[in-house]
């Protein structure tokens, strides 16, 4: 697709929308590097690989900012409550030194089994094996974090490549993941970036009519977080709407096989690897969830009620997905997944700080304008900081954030999630008011027979 109008109108070497021409926020942001792209500048002379390489480099710089943000813990170690006051907490070094991972064993093999999810537990175990330093000291924590940073660079590159390949008509939209403030803040908190990358690779495989591969990748992503189940449901619903029952069946079977490929040997070696799933029902509402608000303001809510609401949220989300997929207007996998995620997020039993990483693919694949992205990211950053301050409140109430103040931030963040995910869903409607060509998804020139993502 060629950009139309403005500076791009007379250019034959600009096959894509140039963000600094089409998005006023990006145009202003380029002031630090000299301003928007000039009329005679060569854009994408090396094709899509060149765009992917530039965005991967930018993603690495964003991760570098994340390293800087966690610099205090990297230098001094992850100790409580210091890691909360400094907002540099990370699951990887903390879980490593507080579980059998410190001795090179699986995290579930201790006296008290870890609640770590299956695939993250395996990944952290592999990192502990590669690390040249074992034990619970500062050097062991530093090595674990350095190795995870390197893994994050590779995962960001894979995610960017998948996004560029999924939207060859607007490859620069992958910057919504690569240079997002949320990536810098959240990528090093946990292993969620692994699930995000696997999900994007699964969408790419589905777009290229490889349902078995897509299913296997989604099955692996499900072992990180349950959110990919919504993408799987959207893929199946869109396929069934188009009368493609066989690919829908293949992707479901592939997901089951992908999950079992990890779970079967893992449970055989360590039966307690599913401890986190087994304990889920009896847990109270966790950080970031709207369901935690009553407890924050002093009202007691039974854990069974919290779990029931979360389960009903998933049922409602899937039912809403079925309804939306049967509407007259065409809705693709990405907006349908966003709609279901909206419901799941608002009814979740826990919506931790790192959950924000799962919104980034939707922003990139729906081509939302950057001002919307930054408004959502601001709410995400506020929640990131206040979560640690609220946790630290128990150790020093004079410095920490009390429950009622944190409750307001949780509500604000939930509103930001609902707003941005609804915008992603609404963008699927060509008649959406105020959505210009730069904001709408651009289909590829030769879209495969598989259902459209957008």
C-alpha cells in the first residue's frame, strides 16, 4: 500500500505509512532526532527486514531503559522492602533465590511447592542451569537477571518480526510493542514476554495457514498465562464463521498437543508442577484486579466468591465472543480477542502489573494512534509505581500507599484497559467515527484464505 497525500503522495519508494507523517504524536516525538522524516529521505530501502531490524534495535534500547530502571536492585540485590521502595522488583531473581532453583532444581521440588506457572518455571530452571553462579547470593541474582535480559532481547526481536510479517502494509506499527513505555517498565518483571512472543508467532502461523503450528504455539503460550485461550477462541470462532471447520479443529488439537508436550514430562518428573493451578480457587483477589477494591477499602470478600466471579467472567467473555463473531459486520481475530480480554480483565481475580504486556500486540495489530497508547501507558505506569508502594505500606505506613488510595489507582487502570481494548474492537468497524486511514488496519495485498486478523 502506498501512502496517500502529503509528502508521500509523490514518492515511489515509500510503500508504507510513515508514522512521523501520519501521526502527530510521533511527529512531535521525533524532535529529539531532528524532526519528522524529510521529503527526500529514503524509507525502507532494505524492505521489511530493514524495518524489523530498526524496530528490534529500538526495542533493545527500550529494554535498556528497563535495565536502568531496575539498576538499584541489579547493584544491591532484591531485598524486601527495598525492592518495593525502588520499584525494581522482578520475579526471576526473587523466585530463583527463594526456591530450589538456587540449587539447579525445578522450582516445585522444595518442601513448599512454588506456585510458578509450568513454562515460566521450566524457563527459569534452564536459566539457573546456564548461570555460572548458583546459590542465593547477589552474584546469582545478577546472573539470572542478565541472562533474562538477553532472552528478552531475543523475544522482542521475534515479536517484532511477527508483527511486521502480520502487517506488511504498516510495519512501523510494530513500534507499539518495540518502543512502548510499558515494555521498558514490565518486560523484566516476569516471564510474560515469553507468552506474548509465542502468541504473536502463533498468529503469524495462523495467518499463513499453518493451523497445527499456530495451535502448538498457543498451547505453549497458555502455560505462561491463560490470556492466549482468548486468542484461540477467537481463531476458532472466526474460522467457524467462515465455514472452515477443519482448521478450527486442527488449531485446537495443536494447542492441546503443544501444552501436553511440556506438561506430560514435567508432571511425570515433578507432580507438583501444577500447584499454582490447584491453589487458584482458594486465593483472595490479587493486585491490580477490580475485585481487590472491596478488600482495599475494608470490606471482606470470600475467596470462593472472587474465584466464582472470575470463572463467570470467562464464561461471559466467551459468550460475548460468540455473539460478536455472528454479527453482520466482519470482525477479525484481533478485535474479537480484545473484546473478550476486556471482560476477563474487568472480572479477573488478579491483574498483576506485568499483565500490561498483553495489551501491546493489540495496539500494534489494530494500528491505534499513539496518543491513545500513551494515555493507556500513563495509567499503566501509575499502577506500576503505586503497586510497589502499597506492598511496602506494610513495612512503613508513613512512606507507603494506603489501601483506599491504591483502590483509586486500580479503578483508573481498569477504566484505561476497558477504554483501550474497546477502541481496538471498535477499530474493526470501517465506519468508526474519527478513524482515518492511518488508524485503520491495512490488509496485506494477498491475504491468505485464513481468517483476517483485523
